[in-house]
C-alpha cells in the first residue's frame, strides 16, 4: 500500500519532467522562426507569392506557439512586434498588424517596443488605411504618452507631431516633399546668383589692378616705360625730367 502511494505521488513529478523535456526552448522557437522567415523572403524574391505567403503565415504560427508556452518571456514584446510587422509589411493585413501592435502597447506599456507599436498604429491608420480620424486620434494618444523623445536618435515624437500637424492642415507627405524640393531649388538659385556676383567682383578687382597709375610704374632709373617722353636719336630713353633738373 505504501509503495502504491509513493508511485501515485511520483506521477505528477514525472509528468512535469516529461513535459519540460518535450517543450522546445525559447531559443528553439526563435531559431525555427528565423529559418522559416529566411525561406519566406527567398520565395518572395523568386516571385513565388503564394508559397511565400504560406511561409510567412508559418512564421507567425511559430511565434504564437512560443507566446503560448512562454507568455512572460523577456522576448515577448519583440515577438508580438515581429508578428505585427509581418502582417503589415509582408502580408498587407493591416487590421491584424494593428491588433498585435496594440497587444504590445497594452501588455508591455513601459517597453521601447510599446512606443514603436503606438507610433505604427497611427502610421498604419494614416498611410495604409487612409483613416484620417483614427490616425489623428492615435497620433494624439502617442504624443500624450511620449511628448518628447528621450533618445534624440529616435525622433518618433517629433515625427508624430509633424504628421499630426499635416493631418490638421490637410497636407500629405507628397506635399512636404514637393515644398522641400522647391525650397531646395530656390536656395540653389540664390547661391548661384551670389557666386556669379562674387565672380564679377573678382574680375573687376583684377582689371583695376592691371590699370596701375603711370607714376607708380617708374623703373629703378627713374624712367617710366609707359610715359610719352621722347626718345633720343639712338633709341635710348631720355632721362626723367626730375633728374634733368638736378643736373
């Protein structure tokens, strides 16, 4: 009876050990996802769109299984973000992309991935779904939480503010690009004019330097090669008048 009781007590421990041994590790899930992602990208590059789409879906399933097995993993925020990115960039399934970006921002609000997720939600509404009202609301929510960038290299808050202003003024990114191009052309034109003006001034200075007054052109012997003084019969220059007076 005692032996039977001990065996019964051991069963849960054995089940736990067996399940632990059979469950893939986080690293194993991530490696499988990476390999399948490489395969999907390769198929995409070969224009095998149906096979690539299937492979992208398999990557997402691997990530989902990992989240089921390791919901509290430190890598969970980036895994949710990866799923959203595949939906957005590769499958063009923008509603599911928003769904998983929301999961990131709601479940892991203090992470860097959460900030990126909130920005991407607004961006997808704005640029992909063309839902300007939801885009405005999402950009404003982002700016309420992140009024400025702690890391100056991110520039997400700065971009969100600019995008929100554009929506309020009913302008598009294309308008900004056109205005920037026009401003650049105008600046180049002004620079060219300034350069031409400098060149003209330089030419004038050179010309004035060449026209040196005759009195400044006296040679060492007091003669001026540019003067109209008469020559002697043998072709030698006459002495300068000032020297003649001294004699």
